[in-house]
C-alpha cells in the first residue's frame, strides 16, 4: 500500500503570510545614507546600490514564494474537499 500524503494547508497559508511579510520588509528597507562628501563615499554608494538591488531581488522572490504557497494551500484545500465529497458519494 502506498504511503499516505498529508498536506497542512493552514501551514502553507501561514508560510505564505510570513513570506509576504518578509517581502514587504525587504522592499521597505532603505539605506539611510544621506548626502556625504568623503572620498570613500563613491565606494560606499556603490555597495549600498548593490545591497538595494539585492533587497529588491529578494523581495520579488519572497513575493513569488508567498503567491505560490498561497496557491498551493488553496489547491490542496479544494482537492481535499472534492475527495471528501467523492468518498461520501461512494459510501
């Protein structure tokens, strides 16, 4: 007999929500660097720009992950509901 597959759709929904929160936090984080005039500022600005781009990419990935987890939760919940109806009909 095959192993039983069990999906925690509430856990998937919770993970989707946490991923969305992470995406929002990443998108909202700023550098906090104001106008500066030291000779090293060009290098600092370049590193800051790289980190800003990294946060933006990470935010997009977390947003997509949240969407995928939410979709997975909805699909599993719907499938379980359909399966329950089919079992009830056959009994």
